[in-house]
C-alpha cells in the first residue's frame, strides 16, 4: 500500500516504525553513524523531515538532498581562470561617425549611455560627431560567487611592482635632500623657492616632487625666497612635532558655543543642544541656533503637518492614510485636503461679501503710498530742482478737485479764531452752503 504522500515506500509496521525512531534518536545523539546520500556525503540528522524528504514528483527512492540543490547547466569560471580577462581594453580604431545604437556620450558600440564610464560631455558624440571612442573588449565569462566578489580579480601584480619602485625613488630622493640640508646647515634659496638651475639638471624639481608630506609641512610656513637662520632652525625643530600633531577642526563643538553654565543645556550622552546657545540674537543670522531650530527648518514643518493629518484621518475612520507606510498616498491626500480647504474658504468669503458687502475696503492702496523709491533729486535753498527730476505728487485714495455745496475751495483752506473754514466764503461749518457769489452780487 502506498503512503499518503504518493511515494513508493509502503506503510511500516509498529515494530519497524519503533526501530526507525530509535535509529533517528541514536543518529541525533551521535551513537549511530549518520545516513549517507548518493554521493557518499553524510546527511545531517537534525534536518527536519519536511526538508530532507523529497516530494512525490522528485522522489527517487533514495536518501539525499539533491532536490534542495539548484542544478547548474554550465560550471562557473574559477577565480584563477578568470583573472586574465581584459578590463577597459579597446578593439581597433575609433569610428569616424556616429553609429546607430552606440553610446550617445562617447560613441562606442560596446555599452549603452547609462553604463558609460567616460566623463559626461556637454554635447555627446551623437550630436557633435567628434572624439569618438573605440569599442571595448567584451568577453562572455561566467564567474562564480567568489569570483564576482573578489576585488582583486583581474588585477595585474606587475602594477604593484611599478608602484613600489616609484615609492623607493621618492624615499631615496627625500633622504638625499635631508642629508644635503644637514651637511650645509641651512637651506639654499633655490630649495626654498622650489626652483632649479641648469647645473642641477632639474634635480631639485624632482626632489621637491618626490618629497614626503612631512617635509612639505615643515617647509610650508617658510617665506619664499628666504633662507632660515640657525636660531630659527633650532626653534622650529622643537615646535615641528607639536605643530604637526595639532588638528585643524573646522566645526566647533556645541558645548564651546557659549561657555556660560546658565546657557543652553548640552546633553553629552546624545550630543544634543536643543536650545539656542546665543540667546537674544536672531536665529536666522547664526551659523548654529540649536537642534530645535534645525528640526523646524526646511521641510520639517511640512512633514509634521502631514503626519498630524494622517493621525486625524485615522481617528475619523480613514485607515489608508499612514505617513510611514504610504508616504506618497498620504502626501496626495494632504494636498487634496488643502486645496479643498482653500476652495471652501474662498467660497465662504465670497458669500459673506455678497451678503454684507465691503469689498472695496479690501483693496490695497497704491504702491506709491506704501513704498519708498531710490530716485535722487537735489533741491536748492529756495526749493527749486537742481539735479534730477522731481517726482509727481502721490495721489491718495480720496477724491481730489471736488468742491461740494458751490464752494471754490476745500474745507480747511482758511483759518481764523482757532477754527477751520472755507477760503471762498469764510464759512466755519463744513456742511454750510457757499455764499461768496451772493455776497459779490449784492
């Protein structure tokens, strides 16, 4: 009788099942030898049965873990065999004109524009038709996992020998330069300025080029064209090690911003200073105004508003708004909410204006009344314009040149007995009718 899984093995009796369980326990304990697969490899007895037992469509009737291993059609290339392949080598000469399907940046057919390693040009080879690059050597090799992750794969060891020879030449030139300085006692002017004569044959330039970074730091503060004296050399020799070990720190520590112990608190554990150490100064004009100022600068306010919007939406029953899980959807919902809110506010404003009026009071006055200009005008002592053009008189939002009640002058153009009045009829009441014409006729 076949098993429930459809395998070829028949059902075991009670005694056989008990023996099989005892054998599995002994293999797990290490008292019995482990089971061996088709290739002679031992099978780990602690592997669960659902992993070690092959399914019915792959069961061969033998123990093994071949059904868990991926079958490889072609064996990958080993590291030693793939170390020779060329990197960056070119084939033949460059093309004279742009070819269809080539890289738009350099004009090579061996790669696409997105994979081009050349410097991005202002105008690529597709549009200029100049400076075409030859095609690279493209090899179809299949590397193993170790070969793909080997960072020295394809490296030529002879290149390291060239580097060592260059460093040896630099060290030898540095030692010769140091020995010549010790023999002379002082530095020569040509060495200080970094120039060389024809007799030296460019030797000083080579030594200056191959000098170490320590030597350059020692001579960095020396004036050009001036040799140091013996006393200066002794003084500099004592302070060279100290100056060289000092580090230039561009960034000032937060706790050094304000040394007042009553100023902003600095937390050494989190290295944070939330308050502004320069209390009383404009935070926008400071290089550092506390961690809280940075948190509320830029897009931090917008992010906080979107997160609050998501919380309020969840409270109202909209579970799709989640700023961490769905940031894009939440941003779109927030923008839609803002646009609807502005539309409703504008609609409510128009309804109030249409019902109660007063739209004319919302109009802003002319700009000439609110802002100053930089027009230069020079006047004389008598008030005449000497230089520049006199600006026209600014018009107010009041109606001008309007004379009501038959008056020929405005109210306030006449003053008498501590009272204002009209100049034409000397009336002191604002709503009085002008009687100047009647008096002139009488």
